[in-house]
């Protein structure tokens, strides 16, 4: 009889320990599961911004090397010549030529796509 009570008590303690362990596991995993999509969006946005910065920097170098002569003064649409531009989300590039000042903008359609990238330079 005493052995039966001891085993019942041990089984009850084991069940309580199991419930506590499961509760700790659930409390630790749920916050991780909810932050994963946010981190994925942040990483994708950072990647898209890095690609846009690289492309805009490269295009600005090409423009400063003399390509700017083929554009008129004022604001106009600009087409990237890089193959990596296919990695960018939908957006538009604009070139503004004001005398000897160039401004190249890349503006994504959605704000969550890395944000606007702007490069300005004076022609020497």
C-alpha cells in the first residue's frame, strides 16, 4: 500500500514536471516564431537596398565618365544597364541634370522595399 502511494506521488510529480517543461518550451518558441517573418522582411529590405545602392553607384560612375552628355537638362526617366537590376523590386529610376550637377534616384513602389537611394555629383 505504501509503495502504491509512493508510485502515485512520483507519477504526479513527473506529470507536473512535464507540464512545466512544456510550458517553458512553448513560452520560448512562440516569440521566436512570431519574430521570424519580421526578420525575413527586414533582411529582404536590406538586401534590396544594398543591390539598389550598388547599381546606382555604378550608374553614377558611368554617367560621370561622360554618359551624361547624352541626356538633356531636367528630370527624366533613367534605365539601369545592370543585369542585377532584375533583383530589384518594382520601382523607377530618375536622372536629374541641372547644368553640371547630376542626381540619380531610385524609388521603389513600396516603402518596405529598401527605401529610396539617391546619389548626387558635380561634373568636373
